[in-house]
């Protein structure tokens, strides 16, 4: 479980840390780089927001896992920053599973293009400084459990499909899906990484 601490103060993060929590998630680069140096170095920092290509360099030195990789261009930039730092950077590809226009993510076609182009040992353009470990997705913001479940199932199916491909460079082990409102459903659909914010830290005032 990743404790999503976006918009919350360092003191809230420390309180959860003192209870043993080590995985934290942030969404905004500026906020992330302000908080990170103030906190213990054994925290595993997950970047779960939309990442702009020109901001990768700010988080590349310390990020544990980037969840929202949603373009070929972004993946290549992460690879470039990893090479500069001599550090392999772990990522998840974000898939668009909701029926909402606004949520980021790859469609199935774009996803499979990236897999074939970069992630198989037979791929024409291997990216040695990124380690793509799985998929991430966000279901529709809805009370319709049947809809949410079908979206999670869709992501799990893609995850299983890619996991089973021969010649995959890095094994697919992480399926990041589920938030405060839908994590039990996500787990029942095969999630092994949930991102929980408001249920831990309370409602956010903005963002
Ligand atoms: C904010 C956020 C979360 C946590 O949301 P809650 O509903 O507060 O649990 C999880 N994932 C992403 C990508 C987010 O932006």
C-alpha cells in the first residue's frame, strides 16, 4: 500500500512513517522535491501523477517508482536521465481504462506498441536505463461497481497478457490499481499495489 501524501504536510508523512509506513506517493513535482529532502532517506517515493518530460530530471535521482508513464517520449526521457545518473529507474505504464476524457494513459494500441518497440529482448529500441515493472490505471470516478470492476478486469487482462510474453526484459510484477474509494474491488480484480490518500490522511482541501 502506498500512502498518497499529496497536499499534506511533512508532519503528516512523519506520523505515518512512525507507524511503519515506508511507501509514499506524490503527484506534483514541485511539492515532491520540496518535501523529499525533509524526510527520512529510507522512504520509497512513488511518483503517481502526470509527469511532464521536462520535469523528469528533478525526480530521477531519488524516485523509487514512476507510476504514470503514458508516452514513448516520456519513457525515453526517463531512460536518458537514468543513464546520466547511472541509475536504472523503475516505471509502470499507465493505461487509460476509465470512460473519462481527462484521465491520462495509453490506449491498448499505444501500450502494445511500447511493449514491442522497447520492452522485449528482441525489441529494436531497448531502453537499458528504465525498468518497466508493470501497469497502472485509474477506474472511472463513479458509484457504478459493475463499471469499475470491468475497467479493473480490463487492466488485469492486459497485465496478464504482457506478463506472459516471451522475451520480456523485465518481468511484469506490479499492477497498481485502486484508491480510497475502490481499493477492495481493485484487490479482488488482481491489484497488488494500491494508492490510498484520503482514507489515511483525511480529505484534501484542493487538487
Ligand atoms: C490522489 C491520487 C490517489 C489517492 O486518492 P484517494 O482517493 O485520496 O485515495 C491515487 N492515485 C492517484 C493517481 C492519485 O492522483
